[in-house]
């Protein structure tokens, strides 16, 4: 098996075997904490050594994009973060060795940094590392004044006087012109470089989405800017299929596979942090045939653990982020990473076969990040995509008329009304396109809304 950059299956196995043999991987005995509970052994969280500081970083990182929410206490519409639930999750994570927490100003509708800061401030500062971002996606924050105000506000919300990892958010979206407008000609990157010199930023990097021209440009300036790390989307689907999955994407051009991104960073010895190891949760909710394949190989392992093990098996990966909303998700991931068992020699062929088959199914590449929300017209964009993708994966998207057509049709329509209130369904999208500028996956959201709405209407009008 040859990949699109000439890497053979044998070379891939050799790469991950390096991680299995060591390559900066160790159990965090003491350094990352660990008290033992709920099936996660004390002191056995696998860690990687930060080449810049020599500190141990937990290979499982906590993504703070999906904190649990609840109805507002003040009676107003909408939801707020459930701070007590966040505190419990953070306490449990730190007690079991997790010490890397990743947030951003715009996560959970601008509430994540505050909630994360409250939860972490209850623990000694040396017990955790915080990563946040310059999420200057709107015209008022693209200015020097707007971006630096966002940066300083992050310090206040997080209750810190230095940030461990600071990222330029969403590099590659919109191409070179957007990069230049957001960070270069306004002086924001120069400011951040000085902040790193002053010690208020310990590591400076960027999260990458999309246009390889921008990625290559950022790495070409590495000698000048000296990136401490780069965050990339890496999973066993994107390893070979990221480009194919983004064909026709109007916001992201020149997409390349995760294989290319990882090896370019490895060549320059730049550590990477991994986002979307589960491809927005889709690799934890596989079609039945794929679940059967994985369970036959590892009956006791969760489907999600395969994706985490794949991402964590590469040397040079500093941490693998997971947005864990519920305690059971956290506990399952703790079992996977305490300690991590790297993928075996025969595993890549199985995972790539699953990926190849998944690419034949027309899902929408939504990862549920909520950047597109709130919709000014009330459309629940992530919920619509989640229902559609769930039905695709379960075989309940009716295509050809066969013996199961009526059952699939009913399952889709009933589930749609249960998952998404009528006033928030796809037929209320007017195509204003405001959401598209905020989507890190570059989905043509209005086009997908109209496609799904037309599909729903067809199912409603058909009989049988």
C-alpha cells in the first residue's frame, strides 16, 4: 500500500513502532498527577516531553469546546455552561493525570474561557497547562486593537498572568489574503512574538485548517518566527482522505491529507497537537459493519479508542485533544491513555479499510464545534447535520427503493422531528451565508441545508 506522498504501509508501521518503543512517551508518575479511580490507574497517564521546557504533557488533552450546558437560571432563553459539572470533570481529569486544557474565546458561544478559568483556578498552577487562541474572525477583531483586546480578555477570563500555549486560530481558512489581514499587516503576529519574549506566552503556534499554501508559507517562515507547536486535524480518515472529503469546499482550497501535514512538521522537528481525532465524533459512531470489524479485533475496546490510539501512536504528537462533555467519555479516554497502547503492526490496514468504506458514504463533515451558532434565523445547524449523519451511518437515509425503504423513510422523518424542533429545521434557512465565515471545516452550510430540506420534503411526499 502506497500513500499519496510515497509512504508505504511498512514505513507507516515503522513510524508508529518508534512511538511504541519510546520516542518521548512515558507514564506520568507524579508529574501529571493521578490518584486512581473509575478504572484509570493512578500515575499511568501516558505523557510526552515538551522539547522546549522538558515538562511532561499528558497525551490526552482536554478540549474545552463542548462543556456541558443547562437552561439559564435567570429565566431567559438559551443555555449557560453548567459550572458545577465542568468543575467535576476538570477535577477528575487532573486527578487522573490530564494536565493540558485547550479553549478559545469563541468556544461554547464565548463562555468556555470563563468556565475553564474558574475550574482550573481551584488547582495549583503547576498542575495544568492552558492553551487558548486569537480567534479574530470578525472585522472588529481583525484590527490590532481588537485582536490585542481579545488576547488580554483571555488572560482575565482564564485568571492567569501567562498562557502556556497560544495559537493563531484557524490558519488556512480563506487563504493567504485572510492570513495577511488577520495577523501580518495589522502587526498582531509581531505583538505576539514580543509577548513570547516577555514570558507571557510560553509556546506560540497556530491551528491549521485547509489551504496548504498557507501551511507551507507558515513553515517556510519557521526560521524567523520559530513556531513552538502546530495544531492539525489528524485521524485515520484524514490521513489519506482529507482532500477528497473537502472537494467543492468554497472556503478551503488546496486541502492536503494529514499524512502530509504530520511529516512536514516532523521534518522540522515541530511538535504537533492533534484536534478532531474522532472527526467530530463520527469515529465513535461508526456504521454497524465497521463496529463489527473493530470489535472482532478488540472486543473489549471502545470504537472511539481506536481513533485515539491511532493519533497518539505518532512520535512528535504532544497531546491528542478530546472534547469530553460527559464523565463516561472522560473515563473511557482515561482508560485508553493510562497508559496508551500504540496501534499494532496489523492495525493500520484495518483502520484504513474502515476509512475507505466511510468515504463512500455521503456524510456532512460537521464536527459540532458550534462556531456557526447562533443562526440569526433560528436554524439549529449542528443538530440537523448530526441527525443526517447519524441516519447515514445507521443506514436510515433512504436511497433506492428496496425492502427497507419504508422503514428507513420513517426512521429519518420521525428522528428529525425529535432531534430538531420544527421552527429550527433546515427549511428555515434563507441562505444568508453568515454562518459560512465561521465554519472551520468550510462547509457550504446553506447549500447543505437546502439539500437536506429538499430530501426531507421528498420523503414527506412519498408513500410506502
